[in-house]
């Protein structure tokens, strides 16, 4: 059996998965936002703790996060890079989160994201996600939220 070398269809499918997630975040549609995640998801997110295990935990956090936005969530992906194998792929990008919060503040921050997907039952599924921001390496240690690409 010859290994497959044309990954264009896989990359298109993965890009569609990412684009669908962005639309769901924008409209705060938790069901659509959660649809690409594996039940045993491992997530390294911005908010503590260090890691979240399971899509059910991520769903709860996402529902609570959506409630902090007074309107749509702005979510832009820049420089998306996808590397796909037969049944495993990873993506990385710079993502902008913006929007009016219910407390009257405005959010506008760029984050770094890595998304790992596996083909499960013929469908690309997010199994791991890592979102982070750079931080000042000298005291006082603080997140650098004003950086832009």
C-alpha cells in the first residue's frame, strides 16, 4: 500500500472545521462550537487551571464565557497553518478575540493557538487545543495582552 501524499482534501476539511468553529464562536452557538471536539478533549486554555479534561468541562466554560459578551464574539484567525497526515493533523495560528463585554469593557486581544485533530470515524475531530499569550519573563511577571501581529 502506497502512502497518500495529496493532503489537499484533508486541509480543506480541517479549514472548514476551523471556520465553522469561528462562526459558532461569533454567534455564541455552544452546540455548533462544541461539535468538532472529541469527548476526551485535553485543553490548555487562557483561564486557570493548567488543563481541562473532557468536552463537557469545555462546554460549561464556553457557556459561561459567552455570557460575558453583550453581543457577538469577535474572533479572527490569522496565519492559519495546517499540517496533515493520514489520521492526525495539527494547526497553529494567531487569533484575535474582541467584543463588548457585559461589564461595559471592550476585549481586544491576540492569542496563540495550536489545535490538534485526529480522524475518528472518517471525520476530523479536535482532540487537543492550546491557547496562550506571551508574558513578561522578568518580575513583575505579567501577561502581554497588547501585542499584535
